[in-house]
C-alpha cells in the first residue's frame, strides 16, 4: 500500500520467533533464531525481545487456563532449542544471566516433568540453569551450591513420602553454613504454602507459570 512503512526485517524475525515459541513450533523457532542472528540481531536482543516475552506469554496463557501442561512443554522445548543456538553467542557477548539456579527432585523421588518444566521456564526468563536431576541427596545439593555459586535452589517433590527430604535438604544447607547465600523455592503436586513455611523455604510456586515470578521475588529478598 502506498505510503506504508515496511516492517524492519529484524523486528519481523523476532516476531516470528516469539510466535513460533508460543505455538511450540521448535523447528520454526530455531530457524527464526538463526535467521535473526544472520541478520545481525544481537543475541541479547533475541533473548530479551523474543524469548523472554514469548515465555511470559506462555505463562500468562497457562494462568488463564488457555494453555495446559502439554502446550507449556511444547513451548518450553522450542525455547530450549533456541537457547542451544543462542548460548554460545550470549557467552561471547558476555551477557550475564539474572542468577544461577539449581534444580533438583529431592531424594527418593524420580519424577522430573514438573522440575524440567520449571527450569525451562526459568531459562526462558534469563536465568542460568544447573539441573541436578532426580533423587538428589541433601549432600549433593550442598556440594552443588558450593561448586556453582548458585543463588536459588528449586526443589521438587511429587510424592508425599518424599516431601520430608525438602526439610532435610534445607537443614543440610543450614548445617553447611550456606543457607544464607541461597534462596530455596519449593514446588510439587502435594505441596502447599503452609508446608513451605513450615520447613523454612523462601517461597512456594504452585505451578511452572508462577515459578518465574516467585523466583524473582525470593531473589530480590535475598539481595535486599
């Protein structure tokens, strides 16, 4: 149309990337990431202007019950694939993550879908992730805090029988003298805010969509 200003190619690539991630289209999202890099879009802009907003949209859709766990997983996996492409560029550009986060399913529990989804959502929000996997002993978590200098630990439990391992992990952090340097966020189907308060956790997230906001909240209190 005469007089219409053409869209900036960079903006088009980022918009395509946002849409692909929200829709869980992994192949299209990776292609859009590569396209944006090829057009000279800085890695930081791709993260801040495409991936972070896309995952925020996904979280909002989940909270409004327009998305469910399968849609969130598809979007998170698309974002994670993009991060694999983007990570070397972010390192080269010396882009600092918001914080380093440890994720672990506690000792005795082998369930990891919830943990994985939370960690992918956090990575999409700009956090650096260290995934300790499942069946993590308190000692392993303490060692990882020291090794990685993490500022946040996300502990997950799906079984009521493994919930006490969260208390034991927090107690181990206290005994090791590192509790004050790290915030602890807990979650999982059987958990409640009351239980999180009872065991001395810094925060509780009922779902992956809420975890990002809660993570930022507890970290802000830690550094205040």
